[in-house]
C-alpha cells in the first residue's frame, strides 16, 4: 500500500484525549484516555486489525509475553489499539489468552485519526485502519514512537516488543520461552510447575488430552511420560531433570 501523506511522529506532544465505549461482561462502560495515561507510564502498540496474521502471531503475543519485563522497567500498563469494535477486540483478547494486555477498541478511528495514523486499506476491504506503530507515553506525553516505514504492504520492523524493551533498557534481556507438557492430577507436573514459578519463569502449559496427544508428546520429546519441559527451545526433561538443570545454573 502506498501512503498519501507523511507518517507523523508526535514525540513530545500530548496523547489525544478520546473516550471509547467498551463492553465489560454484559455492561457498557466508558474508557477514557486521560484515565489511562495521566500520571502513568504506558506502552501502546497499534495495529491494522484483530485476528489478522502478523498481529495475532507476533505483535500482540510478544508484548503479552514480555509484560512482566516491561513492568520491572516501570511500565504501568500495555495497551493495544486497533480500529475494531469492542466485541471483536474482546473476542480476540480471549482467543489470544493475552491477559497482560489492555485492548482499546478505537472503532470509530478517532484516536488513530488524531494520531495522524489512520490509513486507507480499501484495497483489502478493511476501510480505514491504523498504521502499525508503538509508543511510550509518560504522564500523557508521547516520549518515544516507533512507526513502521512508509512502504507498500504491512511492514513489521520497528514496532515490536523487543525494540521497545531495548529503548527502555538496552541491557535488558528477554526471558527464555518455556513450555511444559502436563496431564491433570500429575504430582510430578505440579512439582515442575512449582519449580518454574519459584525460579521466576513464565511458561506455556500444554495439557495432554486437551491441547495435545501422547503421540504429539512423543514426537517432540521422544518420551511418553509427563512432565516434559522445554526452555529456550532446549528439551530439559522431567521434574528431576528440571531440578538438576537449575542446580547446574546456580
């Protein structure tokens, strides 16, 4: 897609004052930008649409994954803005299991337009949508913006979570990705999960019978017993193996 105007960088300016109607359970409520940003440090990332490929596979999940790291760097909240209605945004948040993210349904595009980043995606049947960007808002003032380059398509080069984290702290290291295969009622699984939590590791739990089969477990680990733990893409093994792994690191 070719942009018709220069993408504006609003660093040093106040974030737009906008109110959004949101659906909270069965009730309608109002979310106000002043309440979100005043007296707080907030990371915002904006994207073309809920349930779209890059947004769902990478952009939102990575911010959700690094939420605790951002919190340790003084960030009070991470918000995702998209020109979608509140029902779509809530459904997407639930589908992504991204409980660390606050979704902002900018359905009328008012916030995005005031940011100068409302763009035409009629060629995709999307209508008006947000250009992809991220920003750090400090007490209502935009401190830093990472705006994707003005090139055709949907570039995703600078608005990612890791780039924002590097801005906040160049020495910060992202946590390793951890996955654990378990099954209900397994005491060794409970031991492994407790150990991961004790060591400060967030993990993705894959429950046999619900999320995966015994065949899947054997295919990825070569073993048929649970738990099976993977850290940073490396197969650690069961609960005793995990305990030995952490002793080796000490």
